[in-house]
């Protein structure tokens, strides 16, 4: 990009972030204009200053934190129009590394490296090969929404996050296509931090393995009972009784194997989708 869009992008981000918040369900904790208490504490300590409430953050401190820890972290001045803002907003909401991962996921198959959240040569080279940045922005926002949906906090903040990403998508595409973007608006819950630490856990395959194991064992028992039935065939009553047991056991065992297999397929599918959303799936 020829001219930095940092100032314009920051104005949009601040509109989304609002003022002070301290929602107990927000993993970011106490936050002022998008800067968490933890980030502010680290910033103050890094300058050899005493920590204080993030409510007291000055405009200069706010601008410096946004500049160094978010805009520069995603290399905003090296990104195309629109893409710069989209990654910047994602960095404030979920961290710079996670926002870069959204980009790397969106750059497939041009980008063949690891989804590692590092804006390295491979990522920038793939980005330069893109000739349709508005479509790229769509894919970045799709990756971001997929990530958000796999967070345990989505049930609480999903509505706000979805509204925020819709606006980010529209604003980013407008800048990418040379149009005047819409205003950014604050939506309740949209300012909550969305961290990978709050990702849902993949369901365990243990119940499936247990069911399949039990079903296999049951089928083995039916073989033993069939042998016993053959030996007792002269005794019609005993033979018929064992036959009924064999049929019931075989049906139950088959259902356990089939059900266990179906559950294992479901858990593997859920785990795959979770890995894709978190950027941990192989390529």
C-alpha cells in the first residue's frame, strides 16, 4: 500500500471496541478501548513505570500500544488496502498471531507453509501473488468466523462477534475496491476477546472404542455358543435355547460395532473441523 491506513483503521477498531468493560465472561478481563489490563500492565512495566488501572490509559499510550503491538505486528504498512484493516481488527480481537493465521488459511493453496501465525517471507510472497483482494478478505473473514464458532465463549458473544465481522468484511472490501466504507458501530459483546485458549475440546473416541470392543467380544462369544449348540444338537430344547441367545447376542454385538463405528466417524469429523478452525490441521 502506498499510504498507511493505520489512523483510519484504528478509528474503526475503536468504534468496535467501545470504552471500558469488565464482563466476567470475557476472557480479556478489564479492558479499556480494546486494551486489556494485562497488556497495559506489560506495557507499563516495559517502560519501568508502575502499573495502574487500564481505565487511566492515556491517548498516547493507547496509540503506541495499537501501533507497536497490533498494527506493526501484522505488518500493516506492507499489506494491501482493506487487508491491512481486516488483519488489524482481527489482531486486536484475537491476537496478532491468530489474525495472521486467518490470512495464511485464506491464502491456501498459494501459501504452502505452516499455519504458524508468523508474517514471514512465505506469507508475504503468497499475498503478493493474489490478484483479487476483496475475495481474499472474504476468505479471511470466513476463517475468522469459523474460528469464533469453535470457541466455548461463542454461545455468549457469538451474536456480537458475528455483527463485528460482518462490518469488518464490508469495510475491508470497500477499501480493497476503492469505495467509501460504511461506519463502524459498537455492538454489545463484539468487544469480548476471542482467544484460542477458549476453544472447544474435541470429543473423545473412548466411548466408540469401548462399544466396538464390546461388540467384537460379543461376536466372539456367539462363535463359542454356536459350537456348543452343535454339540448339544441332539438335545433339541437346549439347542433351541442357545440359538435364541446366539441371535440376540449377535444382533446386540452388531449394533455395538455399527454404533461405535458411527460415533467414531462423528468424533473424527468434529476433531477435523476443530483442527481446521484452529489452523492445526495438516495440509
